C-alpha cells in the first residue's frame, strides 16, 4: 500500500488547489464553459480531501497549520449563495487554501528539516515587518480583484492596489536580496516574488485593455477569457510566493542582537 508523505500530499494539494482556482476563474469569466465547471468541481473535491488528510498528518508537528487547512476546507464546503459577497469570500478562501498547501509543502520538505541558516536583520524597516505588509497587501489585492470580477465595485481600487502592491513587494524582495545576497532560501524566494510581480503586471495590463475593448453585454472573447484566467492564476502564484518569502524570513531572519 502506497503511503504518501506529508510533503507529497502537500504538493498534490497545491496542484489541485491551483487547478481549482484556474477552473473557477474560467467559469467566472464565461459561465458557458461547462467543462471547466466540471473540472472546478472535481479539483475542488480532491483538493479538499487532500487538505484534510494533510491536516491529519501534520497535526502532531504543525498543529496550527493543520487546523487552518481543515478549517478552510470546511468553510469552502459551505454552499455558495447567489450573492456577490459569498462568491468573493469563496474565491478568497480558495486562494487561502492554495497558500496553506504551499506552506505545507515548504515546512514538510527535506530542506526545511535541515534547520534554519540564521542571519541578522539590520535593515529599517525590518524584513519581518515588510514581509507581513507584503502578505497583507497582496491578500487585499486578491480581494479587490475578486470584488471587481463579481461586479461589487469598479476596477479603480484594484488598479490602485496593484500599484501599491507592486511597490511593497519589490521593496521587500530588494531588501532581502541586498542584505543577504548569499543566503540561498531568501535569495530564491525573493527572485520568485520579483518574477511573479513582473508577469502579473504584464497580464494585468493585457486583461485591463481587453476589458476596455469589451462591449457591455457582449459574449466574452476567447482572448479576454484567457487573459482574465491567466491574471487570476498568476495572482494566486504571486500571493503564494509572497507567503513563501514571509515564511523564509520568519524561519531564517532574526532581529539584531541587543
């Protein structure tokens, strides 16, 4: 009998959660895409089951993470009412589950088990402060994007949020790279954030231009659907990479000794 390790389960859950987000974005962009609706349902069920099993496996070593995994699955399992705020909450919970699976894959990896490579943070503001800001602002930006897609507010808050998020994440990644240019985990996580931000900016511009050229009430074109799905998907990857960087900062970086 094959027994998956916590790391294997976390990676599988990460993939399933990402597929759920992609399929959900496709259904939101064009409800006529029945095949994506089926993919969304199947991947969501598999993602939830994997997350519950992972939570059970991690209960003894990472109880808080395990509780969050199971809690998010239970919230996602609640029926989604035909109200914008319910759909927005559902979309944000899916992104949260994706990030939790990413955290699970990180803390259950062999590299994490080797222990931290402690470095002292001499910057102002500190990396811990910046990473916390980065996660908070990126999560808020995901919320603003979900609200725009579901028609709760205009695109303006999302555009303004994109500018603020870009500045904060680039400052965070630059601080980490310049302070610790030889620290492999921090360096890798920082460049990952920069790459995701750069791609997301390009996708955001393409999706925004597509929206401007789209006539109200007309059927969405394949190009508009594809650009929207890609923008939502890389939004999840941007949030996940920001959480991963914050996790590495919390693990390796310590305040300067008094």
